[in-house]
C-alpha cells in the first residue's frame, strides 16, 4: 500500500526543486544592474582544463553598473576576456592590464519587454513541472485506491496535494513578479 505522507513530501520536494530552478534561472538574466550571477555559466581555459570564472578570478560589483574581474594570475586576462566574449553574456570586456571591467548597459524598452517574455517563458516551464508533479501523484493516489487505500484518505491526500500545488504556483508567480518589476524599473 502507498505511504501517503511520504508521497506528499516527495511531491513537495519536487515542486520546491522547480521553484529553486526558476530562481536560479532568473538570477542569470541581466536586468540592467550588475549581478555576478550572469557570469555563472562562463568557463575559462585554465592550464588545459575548463573551469568556472570564479575559480580563476575575484568577481565584484564596485557600483550598480559595473562588474570587476580581478584574475589571480595576470597571465589569465586574455583567456578570461576570450571566455566572456565566447559566452552568451553579451557584454564586451575592457581591461587595464590588472582588472577586467564589464559595463552593464541600461536596457532599452524593447529589450526589457524581451527579458520579461524570457522570464515568463522560464516561469511557465516551472509551473508545468509543478502541474506534472501534481498529475503524477494524483495518478498514484487513484491506483492506490485499487490497492486498498480508502477513498476518504485519497480525497484528503488530493486536497493536501492541491494546497501544495497552489502554494508553489503562487511562489513562482511571486518570483516572476519581483523579477519583472526589477527588469521594468528604469
């Protein structure tokens, strides 16, 4: 017989993972403010192996429109610049021989609208995942009735599952609203 509590906690965990995935993806979207998370996907060729940028340099944001990258080894400046140019960051790096600076441009109105669409698309994927989890668990509960689970317990579990679903959909909507507000603020 199915363990209803374990199934519900497993489904909550999967829904939480969808919300965390969304939060991580949204942090990588450039909204006109300097955020070192946009460089998370950048890999640098360091002595023959590809490593994350934050393992070969110190990343900081000295002001709201600039990201400063200070390599630990000055010889790495060219490799770091090349990695940034090859990535999808979309910002041209400038260096003074010691520090690489990325100037974050103010996005245009059109670009802001594109970014909100991109955020909403990622948010919709997260919502679909939450709905899929709900559907999977509902199917499990329906099958569990055949295995001896009482209909009352199944209905209670389904009600609890719906509450979890609503909680995480609301959380996703809140994350999207905060990011869209950040993007649209001039």
